[in-house]
C-alpha cells in the first residue's frame, strides 16, 4: 500500500439509521396489515376468540422482530468490518503483529494512537481494492465485460502510487491510483505532487465519498475518483476496532455464534412479549392459556427465523452493497454522492425489512395453513 494518510476528526456517528427507519415503519406496517385483513373473504378471516393476533398487534410485534434483526445485522457488519481492519493492520505492521492473535492486534491498534490515525488511509485503499475486485468478479459471472480491478503495491514500494489497474483497462483510462483519506485540500495537493512526473498524467487521485474537490484543484493528474466509504464510516470502523469494550471475536465462527445468540434472544423476547400481551385476554376469559402459549411459540419462532435469515443475508450482501456504493459514487450520471449515500444508509434497512417481512409472511401463511387443516379434520 502507499504512504501513511490520516483521517481528520469528525463528530461521532448518530444513532444507527437502520433502527430508526424500522421504528418509523411501525404505523405503516400496522395500517397495511389491517387493510390486508379487511380484504379477506369471510371464510378466510379468523373467527372471534381464535388464538390469532389482531392485525395491529401482529404488525407491532413484527416491527419489534425487525428491530431485533437490525441489531443482529449491525453486529454482524461490525464483526466483518473488524476482520477487515485486522487484516489491514497485519499488512501494514507485519513485523509487529506477526505472532499476535486477532485480539492482541486490536489491542495494538487501541494502544497506538499514531498508528491508528495512519491506519485509515491504508484501510481506504484496501476497501477500494476489495470493492473493485467484487465488481470485476460479478461482471465476469454475469457474462459482461470484465472491466478493471485494482492491484495494490507492496508497502512503500512505489513513491506516490498505491496501486496499478489490471484487467480490461480501456484506452484513456488512468493506469495508476493514488489514495488519500483526507478532506484537506492541501493534503490532497501534496498527495498528487508526490506522484512522479512520468506517471502523473496516467494517475487518478482516489478520495472518500463525501470529500468534494475538483480536478482543477489537483493539477497534473488524469482525474479524481470518489470511492466507497465516507469519512465518518471509515473512522467508525477504526474506532470500533480500537474500542476495548467491543467484541474481540472475528471470522465465520464468530458470525455464526453471534447470530445464534441473537436468534435465541429474539425468540425469548418476542415470545415473552406476546405472552404478556395475551395475559389480559386470558384473565378476561377471551383467550385460553393454551392459545396464549401457542401465540408465544409462533411469535418466538418467527423472531428467531427472521433474525437468522437476516444474519445470512447480511453476510452475503455486505460486499455487494459496498460495491454498489462504489459504482454509484463513481458514476457521473446517476446522482453520484447522493445516490451512494442513500444506498449506504437505506440499503441495510431495506434488506432487514424485506427479509423480516418475507419470513413473517411465510410463518403466518404456514400457521393459517396448519390451522385450516386442523379445522378440516
């Protein structure tokens, strides 16, 4: 990778937008569920006193399940991000981290402020390389023109250059990349000036998604390209890795264990809440205790399945979402930064909501089908 770069101090990120979006969906989902029940034929509607939750209560319980799934998805993304930070740290400080465990590498990051500040630039380079490779492989699998991908140079191997583009590089496109994780125009100019004169006209400056600078402000380079994460997202990845209270487990086993814990917790919370809500009806004689237990079991199963499915979807789609953000931010005709920021913010929320609603619908249909068969017999 190229020379050390720094990240400027930014305010701490606000409350996660995924959870906020889920909570704001509650009334909409409740209204939609009520409208759906109203359109059912008389023979399809649940009889009075049946142990099927009302549309409104079912919708609110589903929103709780979605919120729990969002928590699980956020935790999984943090595990994946931490794994990436560890990989980059091992590459940059290979000698110092050679015999260290992953937990010790994170402690090394937390205890070395200067290294932590310089790590941002290297992480930015690694994420850009990863995103371009994902896009390249996806295009190849779809039978499209493969396009280019980035191959980073070994550490400090090229002055002023971080990597070279490989694959199908079109005529007129830059051949080399120089990354800079900073919004300071003077630092961006210095980064461009470090590039050798013989390759400067073939090099593009790669900057963060939310940094605004024009080619006229960076003299001599081929072009300026926005890529991947924002300053806040990049800083949050490193701050979380350096947080002593953060989870220190990484890898596929950590993701599976975390997903299992979240699924069990979601089942217990959702099932318990369903039973508590039904106690009032049991006391009034409007519902039997067995019906309340059945409701709790079904809602617990739905919460567990929704959380587990969301975890699997998060693992599979996180690289694709990051690549999609890179495609949008690099485009000059799709809304660029605004579209990329929208996908980065709303993409995870849409996946959580879509997965949760699909699982919830499947569970409800299964329950209706089993109830119909039991009634028929």
